[in-house]
């Protein structure tokens, strides 16, 4: 089994090119990043607390399809 890819550098590149957090997360997801990889990227690049990172990714339009709709 391969270790998960680290998307932190890619996220930093997207953010420094002017994309906001939601757009950058959308690109990461399109490129195959899972939820945990996105949280890690936000944590490492944006300097938020872990709880805030999880919430930011969870609320991102890129991850809306993963919300429980029951």
C-alpha cells in the first residue's frame, strides 16, 4: 500500500498564485487529495488550529458532496 500523497506544497502554490482556500481545495480534490490530505495542507500552509482546518475543509464547496444529508 502506498502512503498518501502530501498535497501541502501544491496547496501553498495554489494559494500563493491568488486562489482562495475553497478554490485551492477544489483543485486538490480534483487532483486526488482525500479529506485528511486537504486538512493537513490547510494546517501546514494557513497556520490555523487543527479544529479550524477540519471545519474549513468540511465546509468547503469541494467537499459538500461528502456531507451527511440524512
